[in-house]
């Protein structure tokens, strides 16, 4: 499927590839507004400014993780001191309507353009699944955020990493199924008596490549936190898996 900018949107990808950022952080330019400036990389920020349709008016964030927001102060200064805004539910920020989508991070929002183009940050990726860890992250909130996006009539999702999502409903259904299937397999392993991280990962995350097993271990703890919140964790199981 062609990975083409939607009308009125320009994507500039930062040079910060990694297993979690995929090919790098996607920065988006919409007219004279920027979504998620990405890392504090002078070459990237100059490219972002050059893509604007005139002097930059403002910078909108989906959340404050460094791979999305670190470059915001420098970009704002380059543009003469424009505002950097992390909106709240129901707010209008430049051309965007703000929807709260906590889960990956407690301050996470999605930005809607014309009601049908969603700048999703790390709520949805163009490829692979989103990291939701324990503590700062909340798997229950994340699932609710996915369901909320699923209720919208979206034409395209502009993700924080990876290619455009041109079938939003299909992608969101896949995400929900994926998370709930992980939970089902984790509960199976717990019911069978598994208690150590390795055994739980082997059963519920057997498809995860070795370089992502550490991240899977944190996601496992987020699932255990959710089960504990819901009163579904077997007696004696510590969701932090100490030791």
C-alpha cells in the first residue's frame, strides 16, 4: 500500500531509528503548525521549519517523551519563540481538536484534523505494537483509548512511528485483539501455575524477538497490574515480579 502524505500533511522523519522508534520519529507539518518535533537534532529541526507554509505558528505535542518532544524548545526558539502546547481533552490547538488517549503515557493525547485525520503519537504505530509499561503506563487506560479512537470515523492515522495507517478501523481492531489475546495467554499461564517471568513470557510472548524481550517483560508487568486492578490476579502473585 502506498505510504503517501494525506492532503495538507507533510511528514519529516527524524534520524533516530531503534527497535522501539522503528525507522525514527515522525514529525508532521500541517500548514504552519508542527506535531511532535522529535529529538533535538538540528538537521531535523531545520528540515521541519523548511516544510512549513510560512512562519511557524505553533508546536503541538501528543506527549512529552523525549523522542517526540525533546526538540520542541529548540524548534520554538528557531521560530522566534512560538508556543509549545500539550493540549487537554476538548481543547482546540491550532487546527487540531484534542482527544485524551492515556495509556502509553498518562499525558498522551491524539490530535484530530478536520475530524478524520488522527495524529496518534504512540497510541498507534504504523507497524508493530505500542509499548505500554508498568507504572507510568496503564494497559486498562490504553485499551479504553483504542476503543475511543475506534468509535471515530477516521480516514487515516498519522502514527508517531512507521507508515501511515490507511485502514484505521482494521488497525484498531487488530490492536484490541492483540492485547486481549496476550492477556488470554497470560491468564492461561498463570492458571497453569507459571509464576516466573521467563515462563510467563515463553507462554504469552513466545513470538517476541530476543532484542525486544526486555520490553516484553515490562509489558508483562503492565498486564499483571491490570489483572490486579480488576481483582483477577491469582492470590500470592506480585505484579512487580520481584527477583
